[in-house]
């Protein structure tokens, strides 16, 4: 049927006086009702104090009751465990400075900051800027308090060594599985007398009994350090190399990941260097031949319904990120993983 004056009149009647928050689709209106105020107003993305994903700021001090939260977003400004370029200590600030992520996830049809109780509870209070072991102890203590209150912890790092103390805090009832998207397996041994660096957190977590290697999948692995990661496959982890992604296809990788993790409690760790340096140059150990942002989004979104009990996005180093693309993509991945948590059985099961 051709365009007509009648159709124009109908559109004018419906939309001429409508605000940006007046929508005809009831599902979209459900989202708009949470974001727009009367008169079609919504907060300016560039105004106010920056927080992770524009979540409400709720600073936590020891002894506070915050068990009403579903998810606690927090920063871990620590990079004492790096083996190459440092600077990811500034990652949490860089992610907080990114505006206009969400609030609606079009692929998963949710607005996690508005449909769950989510807050940015600040940064892990570090007792020393020089002591790696003390920093890891501080992280574990901080996350253990989140977990003790029944809240899902979601971190913005920081280097990848932070995942080991987080897993120690999360796995209070036994080892958890893991979805790990990264350029590196991070299952290396001791270097120069230090085994708790960012290249070995998941070896340490397995040996500590907090990570189940047979329920762990590592996706996007590549680079010249492959020879030092034999622990991954020897312990029973499933390793998907970046070179095999095109042949396998994203759907098959998602299928394998869902099979590996099953229905059990699962941690989600995303290293920004899993993305090709074309998308994320601002990281300490970039590796060419990585994921595109579209592939990464598809992989994350394919995990909807996984029993997630925590997560992190790590290794954003803004000093090497002149366009802020790395921070933009890091914040987006943080948002995508947070969106998954809205559908996690851990959160929805009484």
C-alpha cells in the first residue's frame, strides 16, 4: 500500500506530541519508564560524577550491610604483576570516564543497571602501592566481603593477576568453572622468583583448589608464548586458539563453552588483549590476530543463562590508548558481562 496522506495523519497523531520516552512497543516502554522522567528527560551522559557503567555510587566501608545489591561493581587499580608494559592501574579510572554505555542491551533485551540492584562501590583499598602479595591479600579480603553478603562481584582491573585472589574469595563452596577470553592462557609458572604475576593466575587458582580446570574454557589464545602454557591442556582446560576461530565458527565455540561449564557456578574473566590491537591498543601485552569486537560481543552474549557468580575485565592501560577505543571497548565488555548476570541462576534462584 502506497504512502498516503492518511498514513501521514496517523503518524502525526501518534508521534507529533510524543517525547523520547513515549514508545508504542510495550517492551521498549518498559525500558523507557526506568530511564526517562516526565517530559522526556534523562540524565546527560557527560554530567555528574563518573562511575562504572553510570551505576549509582555507593561507597562501602567495612561492616556495612549492602546485601540488597545484586551486583557490586568495583575497581582494582593495581598492576604490580605485569611482565611487559605497566599502566593498567589506571584502568578503572579509564572505564569510569567512558560515557554512554547502555543502559539498554539490545541483544539481550535488558537494562541491567536499572533492572537489577547494581552499584559502583569504589576501589579495593590497597595498603601498599609496592607490595604485590599484600595487594592480593587486600583484594581477596574485599571480594570475600562482597561474596559473604550474597552479592555478585564484578571487577574492573588492574592486571590479570587480580583474578587469582578474586577466585579464592568467590570459590567458598568449592572450585568454580570459568569462561576466559584472552590472548594468553595465563597458566605460566614462576618468573624470576615470582609466581603470582599476571601470566599465571589460573595455574595458581587450579593448584589452590578454587578453579575447576575441566570446567574452564579459554578462548582467543595466540602468540609466541604458547610454549609456556602446557598446564592449561594438561590440567584439563579446553583451549580455543584464535587461529581456529574462523574454521570453528562462533556458534560452535559457544556450544563448546556451554558444554564445558555446564550448569555449575562459573566465573567470567575478560582480558582486553583478547581483542586485536586494531580495536584495543591500550594494553600491556598486545597480540596481533585477535578477536574483533563483533566476535567478542557474540561470544559473551552466547553465554546468556550461564550460572555466573563473578567476573572481571582487566588489562586496560590507557597510556597506550590515544583514541580511547580500548577503554570504550573495555567498558562495553563490562556492560555485556553485567547484562549476563541479570539472567544468572545464581541471582534468580532464592
